[in-house]
């Protein structure tokens, strides 16, 4: 095989075989195929797309480029969840104990976050003593005994994806649907999941800005998952405003606990019940999505899901007293309220600007080397559709310095207040094929 011939084949809109795609990914990972040739191939994919079988072959080739996690010793169907990212996306902290409380094993490998806030691992490390370092045997034992454990991702998970993404970033091929879908699904497959639930975000605060684009991505990933032998479903959910109230690591832990106590933000609870119902259904614990949702509501309101979260914290060395005493979480020294300057209704909150404001306060990472302030962040106290009077608090900022000017400017730019009441739809669509 010669790379130049494979580039030409893709330029001519011909389908590459599984072996040809494997050859490209193996050669690139092993530094046998140079950047400039893979750049040319990626550009050909960008303009000419890939068939479903090409996408599946690319996904599998990326997954096989590094470590693959074997979860076969864990009893039951292992269901993984992935979100395409947003602002205030606290769902994993709630879903993991909620789904585990009905007996579906949650063996979660999570990463640290770049951008607005930390990833799931950063959020969990806001709990004093919580650790994610454990060997494979301990991880599997915890899931078999308690149905829940979370560890950090392997450093050698999907190395082909890391190389390819860095190349796409500098060749303007990031926005390629087959490359996006394969990148996401390769990590899920390498992580050992039997079934996969996807939360595809759409709107101003999401990577996919339109419903049409989000639907294309969701269908692509569901198809890849099923062709790769993983039962896969997706939800398209709204990110035209932050999800829930909290944006920031310790603040999101507090919000997750409040939700598990049955008194969290309604939109966050609704999305967790939808995603959790799919996980429980794919995990074989319910005969329908509606039955699964009923089971989860019972666990949420009986306190069993909260008890599972407490057990999860203690199993991984954390201080479970944070459940009743939020002061044990990292606390910001300074707060500032951003108040409404007029009467009316909140008509828009630009989620991306809210995320950037939280990052400015120290809640996120601009680069991998950036240090996160786990106490920093903000609370969005007025959401789209809420009535406001002049002087009402729209957002509260939390930081360990008093440099609030830039974040306040972003928050004010993010909010629009008008005379008409607007209602946003949280769940746009469910994709099963």
C-alpha cells in the first residue's frame, strides 16, 4: 500500500477498505506516515465525507491504536455515557450513583477538562481525600461489589486520536463530521463499554450550533456504535443556556448533591432522568425507557441514589461529610452579585460567554498546564424565561481574588432582558438508529 494512492482514492470519492484505514492509522501513530500526507487525506475526508463502514473502520482503528480496557470481569452490561460538552454539565456526578442504585454497573473512565471548567475527575477531586488512582483489579472489584467506580483515563488511550486531532486543529479540518464522530466513539469503544448513551449538545454553548448538525452527528455516532457491536442511543439536548445553575468544580459537586436530594435545578434533573433511563434500559434492568425513568425517580426521591453517592465517595477515600456540610468543599474567599439593570424577562443567556466568565475566575484550564481553582465559578440564578426586576441577582461570581471586572463584563454581555417571555425546549430529540 502507498499513502499517496489512498489520498488519491479518497479525493476521487471512493470508499477505503478497513485494511486501508487501519494502514493509515497504524502508520501515522508509529510515525511511518508523515503529517503532510495525513493532512492531505484529512482534507479529502473533509470535502468528500466517509461512508458508514469507513467511519466504523476509522473508529475501530483509532481505538486499537493504544490501550483497550477489558471490563469483561465486571458482571452485567456496562453502559457508558458521553456528552459532547457544554456549560455547567454536571450530569455524570448525578448519573453515576443514580444508575448504579438500580443495579446497572457504572465503570467510568473520565478525564480532566480543558476549557470552561474541569472534567469529571477535577470535580470529584474537589471532595477532600477523593482519589482516582487505583489498579485495574481494585477498580473491577469496586464495581462488582458496589456497582460504581471512577478512575482516570489511561495515558495511552487512543494515541492516534491525539495525533490526528492536533493535526486537524492546524489544518482547519476539525469541523468534519466523520472525524468528530470517530474521535468520540473511539474512546468509548477503547474504554470497554458494552453499550453507549450519547448526550449531543446543540445551541450557542455547544460545538454543534444547529439542530440539523447535531442530528447528523448523533446519527453518525449511533450508527458507528451499532456497526461496532455496541448498542447505542443518543439524546439531543439544548445548550442555548447553561445547564442547571452551577458552573465550577466545587459548586457543581454541591449542585449534584442537591439534585440527588431531590431539590436540584429542574432542567438538570430532567436531563439526568432522560439519560439515566436510556442507560438503565440498555443495561437490561428495565423493559422500556418509561419503566426505567420510573425506577430512577423512585431511587432519587427515596434517598437511595444519594446513599449510593455517599458510598462511592467513601470507597474512593473521600470525605462523605460533604453531603451534609458543603463548607467542607473548597470555598472561594470573595463573591460578587451581578444585578439586573431593568425589569422584564430573561430572553437569552449566551452559554459560551458564561463559560468564559467562569474560566476567567479560575474554574477552567486554558492549557493543559493551567492550574484550576476548585472553589472558583459562578451560579446562574436567573434562567431564560424567568421574570426579573431591577436589582435582582442574575449571577453570583465566586473567586479567590477580587478581580471580577472581566467576568462581570462577560456575564452582562451574555444576558438579554426583554418584554416577552421565552421558553426553551431541553430535550430536542432521541436518536435510536
